[in-house]
């Protein structure tokens, strides 16, 4: 008798890829062809200072410097498109806090926000404030899973506010929005 032949069909299992959806998470590290330090970022500073600059860097030549003055309100945001069927996605960044404000009472805040392209708020969380960490060290912050924004275009925004006395500066660098895509 003839030996049995296999009728099994080989299957392929695709390995998901992790991709960074942020363009220029180093806030100015895109290379020689880079048109301006903030080409991918939308900056908003109520006192007119540039947010992406050389004073705020953890790595490379640029970083983001938000607030620092009294009664300050700054933001840095970028529009990203989250691929459909994204099972996992999260923002990560390094931040540094320099504050002359009270270490007892929260007065100055750094927040992470998600809005629609038309500006409708979708998510907001405090990253840190003037009392959270002593000055003098870079720290890591990671968001919750943001895969529920799969298939959407959203703004990722970092914003700060300070009160009328003893300003706090928030430095950001090495920002990623890692998504697992099929």
C-alpha cells in the first residue's frame, strides 16, 4: 500500500509590526533637510516664545520647552493617523520639571490631550505638576492604551498652564506614539 499523503495546508501567521506614528519625536532631529525646528509640530505660546528649541534637549539638538513664566499657557501638538485594526498604541516621552513654586500645593500643570481635527476633546490626563517630582532629572511617562482611536486621525497635544507666581518649566523630548499594526 502507498503511504498516506498530507492534506494539511500551510498557514502563515503575520507578525505584527510596531511603528512610531509621531513624526520627529526628538522635536527637531529630522536631519539636514529639516525646514524648521518645528516643521511637524504646531506650537502655541501665549508669550510668543518658540517651544521647540535647543535649551530643552535630552538627546540630539532640540527638545520642547513649555511654560516657565507666570500666568503661562503653552501647547505643542501633532496630527497623527492611527491605522485601522490597531490592537495596541501608546504615547511615551521623557520630561523634566524645573519649578520655583511650592512643593506642597499644585499650581502648575503639564497635561496630555487628544482632540479630533476639529478640536473636540476626546481624552485628557495630567502628566505632572509643580509638586510631583523634584527638579533635576529626566523622567519617563507612558500613556494608557490608545488603540480605541484605531482608524482615526487625532491630535496628540501636550499643554501646560502656570499660575500667577513662581513659574514652572516643563521640558519634553524623545516623544513616541508606538502602535502595533497588523
